[in-house]
């Protein structure tokens, strides 16, 4: 297979299909999403069977536990894929929406219309459910897409791709609206991210190495999804029961996800009360604790944290803990070490909560809630392409609106400029 010719052919087809989907009626796009959901349901056993092949290869290749967790397709995760498709179908169609329409002194009306980005290339690792999320959001937002999953999920992704293809056909839409790259050759990524003539934006979703490679080599604009060094800060005015539940859930609900807490910050005035309770719960789940000197004095068996720990996304049952003097030091620590993904404060003090929301510079900032809620599905977006830590164009979970742009529209009635 000539990789350059193959990827360019995908791009050519996507550009043509992009024009078709950009003008498709909402009803037709929604029908396609529901037909894809039917195909996923009807092929549930086959999807799990193909996924087992990927898992077997992953174990043979000593894939890390966190990546195996992301790779696995369980029945409940397939249920979530189906529900995500239905939710996206039920969402308002952003395309063609006109906003800020206002008369100017000249008599013309000026406004903005929401439009698709065009052709989106999405490069991702491990998680086969991303194939469905990406296809659904791109389709509903009027974009064609080229999806390049990781080699570790090739069987799963091709099985899902067949379901998407059949759903598009049943809705009488071009199968080229969603194309899943069939080769695992890394050269395909290089071609895709430099194919300016066909691709309008690239979205990488995966490990830090993948993101850095794409960002450094791409000539197509990139919406980055970086690592998740997420923090929970337990304030001195926190409710202890809430604090324990939130900090425990944020770390242990799932380890191999970008919105899991990696660093716990605790105000020194409440640390002697809350840390022993949390340590007991973490130790029951075999979570390795690494703490500052003060933390180690409160938690027997806690390892001493290094500066590297504050900068690490573990994606594993490992947690770094630091006791801070208060809100100011907590905010300073977060703004220095965070990857700008998600941060939470646990407090009953309204003023401190407001300061935290205002001064912490991350894509999601929360009060009295687990970082695990930083998710497009939980935010009501139906699904997400990823969680952007960029500040330009899209930030946070990237849903339908994040996959669109706007153009100015002008309405006149024979107006000319004098």
C-alpha cells in the first residue's frame, strides 16, 4: 500500500463528502446517528469479540494496565456509546444558527452564522469508543472526518467503522463522511497532519508523546488535548464527609482517564482530620501515596514526594499529596503544576469558592464536585472529541459547538456605502 496515495485519496473523498454533509438537513443527520446506534446494538457481540482480539494482542505486548482499561469494550461501555449517539441526535443542530443580528447605522443588519469546520482529522490511542464519539459529533456538526485510531485497537475500530458505514448507507448519506484509516503504519499520521489541501483541523487525543509529535509536525491547525494533571484542594472550611467522598472518587473511580485526580492539596488546618480518613480508604484500594514532609508525618507508610511527582500524570493507583497553608498556596501550586485540565475546591466558604473559580486557570474549575465530571457526556454535550487545554477556538470538553466556526452575514435591501 502506498501510504501517501491512500491518505490523499481519503482526503479527496472527505472534501467531497464534507460539502454534502455541510448542507444535509438535521433530520437526515439525526437519522444516520440513530441508524448507527442500531448497528452498534445489533453487532454488540461482534464488537466485544473483535475487542477481545485487541486485548489479547495488548497483553502479549505488555500494554500498561491503564491502556488496557481504556482499550476494553464492555457491555456497559457499548451501552454508553449507543446512548451517546442518541443524545447527540437529540441535541439542537448548531449549523445555520444565526446570532447577534443587529442593525447598523447604515441600515444593514450584521450577524454571525455557525458553520462547519470542514474536514477534521482525528488521531487517537487505545479507546475505541472515541471512534463513535468522534463520528457522531463530526456528523451532527456538518463535518466530514478521517479517524486514525491506534494500532492497539485496530480490530475494534474496524468493526465499529463497519457499523458507521452501514448506518450512513441506511440514511442515504455518503460513507465518505466518516472514514476510518485501515492501516497502522505511522506514516499515515505524518501524511494526515500535513494534508492542508484536504484537512481543515487536526485533533490528537492520546498520550503526551502523541500530542507533542502532532503539534510539532502538523502543518494543519491543531486543537490539543494534553495530559490531565488534575487537582482537588480540600479547604480549611470544607465539609469533611464531602471532602473524603470527592477526593476518593476523583482518584479511584477510574485510574486510566485524564480527569482522574493526580494531586491532592489539603489545607493544614484540616489535614489532621481528613488525611487519616482518606489514607485508610486509599490503602484499602492499594493506592500508593506520595506526600510532602508534613503529609508523611500524618500518614504512616506514605512515600516522600519529589518535585517530579507534582508534574506527573500517573494514570495509575498512585497519588501525590501536599499540605498547603491555605487557598493562596493551593492556587499557586495548581497554576504552576497543573496541565490546565480540571481542578476542584471542596469548601463551604462562598468567597473562597468564588476566588478559586476566578483565579485557577484551567479548562474546567469546580466547586464541591469530583474531577471525574469533566466529561462531554456529563456536561450534556452528548459526547466529546476530547478535552482541549488550549485557549484558542475551543477549551474544555469539545462538543458540537467546538467543531464549528462562524462567518459574518450581512442583510441589506439595496444598501450601498457612501
